[in-house]
C-alpha cells in the first residue's frame, strides 16, 4: 500500500515537471523568437551553427523534444535542408551531455530557491516585457530544479524499487516526450550502486532513441519523417557502438564522463558518415504533386506551441495560396485571347482551392493568436490576416476575368489589335507586381516589396492611359461599345489586383520595420 502511495506521488511529480518544462519552452521561444528569423538563414548553410544551435537549445530547454519540434517545423516549411537538420539533431544529443553535468544535485535545493527568488523579483519589479519574460524563465528553472531535486531525494530513499523507478521514468519519456525525468533517477540510483554506469548510459541512450522514434512516428510531413528516420537509425546504432567501445576502451570512469566520452566519439563518427554518404539523398522524396489537392500541406496543429515555427509554416501555406492566385490571373489572359473551357474550369477549381486555403489558414491563425506569443509575433499574425484577404481577393478578380472572357466568347465579341496589345502589357505589369509581392513575403524582403509599390504606381497610370485610349478608339469607331465595356472591366480588375499586390508589399515593409526596432 505504501509503495502504491509513493508511486502515485512520483507520477504526479513527473506530470508537474512535464508541465513546467512545457511552460519553460514556450517562454524561451517567446523571448528568442525574433532572433530565429535571422538565425534560420544561417542554419541553411553553416553546419557548425546548426550543431551549436542544437546543443544550446537542448541545454536551455533541458531535453531533446523541443529541438525535435523546431527541426520538424523548419523541415515542414521547407526552410531547412535535411543535412542541416541532422546536424541540429546531432548537436542536441551532444547537449544532453551538458545536462548530465548541470543536473548534479549537491546544491540543487539552494539553487532552486535562489532562481525562484531572482525570477520573482525580475517579474514583478521590472517594467520591460522582455525582462519580465526572462524573470518568468528564471522562475520556471527554479521550479524545475526543485522538482528534479524532489525526484532525486525520493529515488535516493528507495521508497520505490529501482526497477519500478526506471520503468516509470522510461514510460514518462514516451508519454510526455521528454527524458529529463530520467536524469535524477539515474544519478540517485548510481549514488547507491543500485545500477551500473553501463546500464545508466544505456538507459539514457535508449530514451534518446525512443524520443527520435516517437517524433518520427508522430510526424506527417514526408521530408521530416525521412530525416527523423535517418536520425533514429543513428540513435539505435549508438547502443551496439557503446557496448563495443565500453568493452574495448573501459569507459567506466563516472556516469557523466562516460556518457560525455561516448557521445563525443559517437558524434564524430556520425558527422563523418553524414558528410560521406549525404543520407538525405539515400531516401529521395516521392515526386507526387499534392499542391492542387484540397488539403493543407504545411500547417500542423502540433507546432502551435512553437509560434515562430507555426508562423513560418503559415507563410509557406499562404505562399502556396498566392501561387495559385497568380496562376489563375496568368491563365485568365489565355482565356481572354483564346477561350478554352478546360482552362475556364481549371481557374474555377483553383478559386475553390484558394477559398478553402483562406478559411483553413484563417482558422489556424485564430488558434495561433491564442497561444503564448510575443508582441512582434502578434502583429505579424495580424498582418498575415490581411495578406490572406488580399490574396483571396486576387483570386476573386482572376475569377472575374475568367467570367469576362466567357462573356466575350459567348457573345462573339472581339477586341482591336491595339486593345489586345494594351491588355497584354497591363497583364505583364500586374503579374510582375503579384510575383514581387509574393517574393517579398517569402523572403521578408522590403527591397522587393518596394519594387511592387513602384510597379503599382505604374499600373495606376497605365489604367488611366488605357481608359483614355479606349475613349479615343470609341470616338474613332475602331472599337465596338459592347467590347469596350468588357475591355474596361478587364483593366479595372487588373488595376485592383495591382492594389492588392501593393497592400501585401506595404504589410511586409511594416513587419520588417517593427522587427528592426
């Protein structure tokens, strides 16, 4: 009966620890979210930065799971090559060696008290939001260290058999997707020789592998799954490699040093394999095109807890929506010049997809806005709402152009050669403006956004010029009045598309201006 009581206490404490680890990670992401924008660009090309980021982030968040979430999100958004992702993941494993040193328990109780007091002072005494967030992080560290200290003491007093303790910790790793629970249990059992150093290291390697396998199973994105599959193979191979090295090199000095030495050898070996074989090319992606399917390709509710990643994925989905709107506008010109029912239907189908994406992305942003987000992320989300609306309106105007083309065809209307040349020229400018606006969103580039704004001014002048030329043609009886009405409606819709491209560009500049402050 007493044993069951203590088991229930341990389970409750593990749940509490999981909650505060989640709170810690959410607040850390809120503080460093703005820095990740610039860092992501470096992660694409610099493997050393990838490795260092994985190491530091796993230490800061006291585990592997949140590093896996960031990597999965970046892969889902196509913002990270698989090899760079592998280096971040390998770096996160190296980070766990530092966690074993950090979570030594000689002064844990005092450290937890000091951290909690310092964090509380910062949170209530300081006025700046950034420092309040740092104070909140410090409080979470204090509470987490205190909870880990309690787990250590309970484990050390052997109120629960060591096998049950280890089993509970391993099960908690699967349930809560974090193996921080295992450190205090292992160190407590080692301090009284209840388990060997070899077994302790094997347990830690096994929980690392189980986290990567679980992350692989939970992921739905093909690129993420294949990258995590390769990383899971690395972790599974670590078990026999450790046993071989331990037998031949006698690594058993103490737990922390043994784990550090093995992990260092393991990492050097697999960095060499990654460079040599480039595993991302061994498992190529299927070439099936799902871009036209009525479903979301990049948004994943599991990444809502990581606002920076969620925003990146949202932008990727918005760009997909924008490319469909661009394609509809482009194809509408073909309809005007040479009507084809197949193209007509294709544009209407695209409009349905654009409307679907507009609804789903908006719903996702509503969920995201209710998460813990910083001020910049909140304003970025607000801007994205407007961008979605502008892209949806571009799709609507493309549909209008499509219907005007059908009306022209059904009523056997024709344009003069000069009118056709002018329509083509205006289309060229409008399509270029839309393309620049989408590129400015994709790269968050104010310079490209300014090009869109310049083009929009040109489009407005062109609209006035074409209307004036049309009146001249009517007066000269070169153009028929019914055809003229369609011509005016076409350039009117094109001018409105230019306005929406301009709106998108203005929003990108606003986002960047806020980020630079």
